[in-house]
C-alpha cells in the first residue's frame, strides 16, 4: 500500500494530510502559515518539516509521494529552488511542489480542462488543459500588474475616502464610515494615526468588508471599486482561457478565496455575468472544499489510483476531520 503526504501551505495556516492510495486519510495536522514569501524558503521548509513529521508520526507510515501546494511559489525559479531544498528532506520518496492555486483548482474539479481564479487576500489565476498545458501569472502584486484582493481593496477604500474628504476626489460615504470605524473624526486623522503607529497598519484589512457594505448601500465610488474587482477576476479568467484555447469549449471555471466565498452579491453578480460573456460554455463552480483536499487528490492522481468512489472518500474524510473539535492533529 502506497502512502502520500499532501500539503496546503498558505499565508495564515498550513494543512498537512497523510493518506493511503485507497483514499483513507490517516492523519491531518494544522499549523501556522508556511508561505516562503513570508518566511523565505528556509523558514517555510522548517515549518513544513515539523508539521510533516508530526503527521507521519501520527499516521505511522512513510510517504511515497509528497504534493505540496504553497502560497508564494509563483515563479519557475522559486519552484526549482524549493524542490531542491525539499528533496534534501526525508518527507517522501518523490516530491511535487507548486503554487497553492493548483490545489484549489483540483479541489474544485476533476475536469482536465479547467481554470481557477482566487480572490482572497490577493488575486491569482491558473489554468490547465487535458494535454498538459498550463497557464499562469507571476502574481507578484503591482510588480506584475495585479489589481485587487482583500489587502489591496482596503488600501483603495482608504485612498478614495481620503480624496473624497479633502476634495481631490468625488464625495463618498467611505470617508465618514472609515473615520467612524477607527474612532476618529476624519480620514486625515486615521491616516496620521496609521502613519504614527497609533493604529496598527494590519487593521486596515478591516476596511474590505466595510467597502462592500458601503457599496451595497448604493455609494457610487465604492460600487465602482467592487465592479473593478469583478472585471479583474473576469479578465484573468479570459486571458487564461485564451492562452489555453478554452473559451469556446466546455470547461470548468473554479472560483475561490475569501472575497468570492463570502458571496457578496455586489461582486458575485458582475463576475458571473462577465464569465458568462467571455466563456459561455464554461461550468462555473465556487469552491467550498478545503484546498488541502485538492493537494490530496493531486497526489492520488499522480499515484494513478483515483476513482469517483475514492475521490468522494477523500473529500468527505478531510471535511469531517477539519470540521471536528480539534484541527491540529488527526483526531
């Protein structure tokens, strides 16, 4: 019986699963974030080493295959460097490392022709064809032309609030709402407090749901920001589809990430309409499964043992374990 080690390593948390080729899940361990963007490769590997060894100890087996889907693995050079370091560990006999969006894509569908867009803290897109071709983007933020994601939307909301308050931009309800949210009289006071460290800059992420609330109350400026986000999601999907020649074919469009999973209608409706226009034959699915499910299924794909029954077993077993009272061990 062959066994696999599947990892979903994000910015805020990491899930590690040990399973068997027949679909049984033997261990699931959750720990802190392991993105190499935040920890560098050495720090990321150290975090994964502790979690992986814990999971393998709980499972009581050795792993034949490792599939690690990690946030922050965006460039070919990053993947190559990470694989070199991982191959020096004793986690598994064979290793595959790639961007975490491929785990999300596989969690969303088994369709070999598929595109995935994630819009959570950041934004990114990947696609694949049955012939093995893939499409991807550097996903380096403004450096690579990216626009959107929760962190960016919070900054845009604050930008519009400041300009709406001092007259450089159109008036917007964001100004009063953001000042009140931080217990300040004006947005200028908010900006000064953040600059001086009296308000932690990390708290600006609170502004993303506030932006949606203001947009859905009818504020024109806030609505335009959300519509811009919707266009970016659709544009990523369109460009990936063009690269893979999928737009005129049947394929699956997987959507994930916190902003999409929240199902705010101000974002979801224009996204669905836009995708229907650019990819009318696509089946659109919003992912509810945990991304580590996709990493586990990718491992089973590589082992060549996936059947519909095994896939269903994996999906239900991982969902049950992560829904349990403890998420830091196999239970």
